[in-house]
């Protein structure tokens, strides 16, 4: 009975790991889409001032992007997915952005520093194609 219980626990843990690995791709995609849309809104803001609603949308997109990036990175590290490192690399500049004034020339540079991490994470979460013989 103890052997059966141990085997059942191993199967449950393996199932949880597979489920967690399946969550990494959609979380990464959502974080990258949030980042891209926030960059687009930020570029628009640099061209002409945003209204009150757009400014709050920019802040809300930042918060959701940062949260999704953190959750995707945690899920990737917890399941041993390769996308964890690039997601963490994208998360570091994301953590710095609120400390940089929006009109500073460093603000868009630090925001752009997130892009390679998101691109690498998206490439690592692509489904593998079967090889042709």
C-alpha cells in the first residue's frame, strides 16, 4: 500500500509539472502582448500628451505586464522550462521603469531593454515541429 501511494504521488507530481509547463506558453504570450501594447501606447504618449484615461490605461498595462511576466517566470522556473531565464531578464528592466521619470530619455531605453527577453521567451515556448524524414 505504501508503494502504491508513492507511485500515485509521483504520477500526480508529474501531471502537475506537465500542466505547469503547458501554462508557460500562454502566460508568456500574454505578458509579451501586454508589453507590446504598452510600448505602442508609450510611443503614442511620446508624440503627444495622453489624456487622463490613456495615462491610466498605460499604468494598468504596465501592472498587468509586470504581473504576467512574474507569474510566467515563476511557472517556468517551477517546471524547469527554458523560458524562465529570458523572462527573468525581461522582468529586471520592468522593475526599474517606475523609478525613471516618464519624460526622461532613459525611460524608453529601459523599456526597450525588456524586448529581447520577451522575444527569446516566445521563441522558447513555441511548440516543437515534428521532423520530416
